[in-house]
DNA sequence: CAATTATGCTGAGGTTGCCTCAGGTTGATG
DNA sequence: CATCAACCTGAGGCAACCTCAGCATAATTG
């Protein structure tokens, strides 16, 4: 428990900011094409920067991943808040889950990182994961209150299901993406039957 | 399509067989404690063998993983056949899925390897995956024929669900294993309601 | 029981990726 | 323009991967 975990911050000097941005751009590209274990030295050289500079801005791989995915996940959280206003809470939950699966599988290896961050404070991505947890939990609660989703489902379980779907999508690299159907089955499984 | 993919075979000379077995034992231990990306040099030295010897017997990591998991998965397939004789086909399917999840998550990283092998011939584990596919598909078909499982569920989808559960279990390393509940939710989701 | 041979073993070494840190450079500030 | 904190560089130590030339030995054969 030593204060706050490092969240990469935009540096103050102009050259620092330039490099920070270049590294981030290179990292996004590399992660997307090679997964979360892309070579950091490649990323640095793609960004036109020495390896030490990369480590200055992003002391760990996890911190770089966090920075590279922050925007997308922030959007996801924001979307949850917007969806909460929808008249049909099951619709809202469904749409959000679909979107979440896509964001969770932005690149190979991300779901695993997020899943671990979810319950491990002191991880760079933990704050964002906690925010998503809140957003998802709210949508779930609303759907349950409306009697549309089985009431014994917890947010943790929801995220397990979600992560499972994202993982399936991640594996899908070439061809055959089973995640839409996976999610459909899960959704039909957790909704209450209106007979 | 070049003949058969390498499946590690027990070598002919006595010292060869000794080393083969020692490597396999060391590999099982290492995979279990460090995951599928355990150091091969560590494994070799634990087995009391030079690194070249390990590569002689197992030219790729995948071939070592295959050999290390073969027995367990063979048992799983055999069990599917035994279960097929059960009077209640839903019971049989349920029990087999539970067991499969455990075997799929023998060590961190295995599910991913199996999931990729499932549809990629030319992978060492492909043969075993195909056998499991058959076994699972038979149990599924029986449960569907008995009207106990939704008829539109394909074996591929079943394996996606199964792999998702195993993946969740894999992540559970410390505390919180969500896979039993995951599987329960999935099972309740795919069974037909008898109202 | 050699002699022969195929099978197997060794471990140095090339390659890549990780990460650190001592020393040099430069943007910001007054 | 002088100062200095912020920043950058890249060599180098470490670990893991994988290959291969040369040596060792189990099995076989006469």
C-alpha cells in the first residue's frame, strides 16, 4: 500500500509530450497487430525514440497498456451512463454488453489484463476497471429491478460472462468469431422468461 | 498439408526414453506452477538434461504441451464415452462439462492453446481436440434428442462456452474462482425449461 | 566380444527482448 | 543568457529462445 499506483501522466516539457504521444500511437498500432506482448523496443523505435525514453514515460508494460486503452474504456463508461436513461433497461444492458465485449478485445491479451486488474488494486488499469464495474452494475441493477434479468446474478458474475465472451473473440483472430453468439446465449440465459 | 504434424513419440533407445520421461515430468511440474510459458531451459535443467536434448524430443513448445496433457485429455474423452451410457443425458452432459473445465485449466495458458488447436490442424494438440469435440458433440446430441437442451446449440458453441468457463478458472489463480457459477449459469441458460 | 552404426547428448553461441543507469542535451523560466 | 529541472540516449547485464557441430553410447551384427 504505497500511495497511488503510477498512472502515466502527460509530461510537462514540449519534447516530452511529443514523445509521449508518439510512443502511445506506436503502442496502439503494435498492440493491435501483435497483442499485449508486443516488443517494447519495436514500439520505441517505431516512435523514433530510444528505449530509455519509453521506460521514462511508461515504467511498466501495464502502464503503457493502460494509457493505450484509457480513451476507449472511458467512452465505454460514459456510454453506460447515457444508456442508463433508456426506457428499456434490458435493451440498455444488452447493448452495453455488446459494446463492452468489443472494447475488452481490442487486442490479444487485453481481457486477461483487465480481468486481473478488476480485483487487484495497485494495477494501473484498476481505476478504469472499477469505473466499468460501477457502470455495468448500475445497468444490471436496473434490469433486475424491472424484473428482466435473474435477480441472483451479481455484477462480478456479469463481468465473468462478459470477459468470457471477449476472450472467445480474442481467440477468433482468423475467421470464426463466436462471441456474438456466445453473448446471445448468455443473455438469453440470464433474462427471465416472460411466459 | 505435409504428412502428419509432429506428435512427440517415445524414442527407441533406453537413455532416450529415460530423458523423455524426465523432461515430461519436469514440464508438467513447471507448467502447473508457471503456466504454459514456463522456461524451457529450467525444465531441461530440472530434468537433468541439456537444452538440446529437450529440443530433440520436443521440437516446439506446443509439442511439449501436447505430450504433457495427453493423458489427462485422453481420460476426459474416455469418460465421455462412459457417460454416454447414463440414463439421464443432461446429467451426463453436465458432469462432463464440469470435468472438461477442470482439465482445460490444468495450467495457465492451456485453454488458449486448446482453443486454437481445435480448428487448426497441423497443431500438435489438434488430434486430441478433435476427439474431445466428438465426445462432447455426442453428449450434446443426446441431451438435445431428449429435449433437455436447446436444439439450436452447436458443438462449436458448446466448446466456446466451455472454454470461457475454463478461462475464467485460469484467471482465478488467487482466490475467487468464478468458473463453477459461470458453468451453472451457462447450463441453466442452455437447458430447456420444463414448465 | 569387437566393430559398426544409428540414435542420442552436450553446451557454446547467435539472437532477441527486458530493463537500468550514468552521462549528455534541451526546453522553460526569470 | 544563465540556470536547472526535465528529458533523452544507448551501451550493457541478464534471461530465454533455438541451432548445430562434435562427441558419446546403446543396439545390432558378424
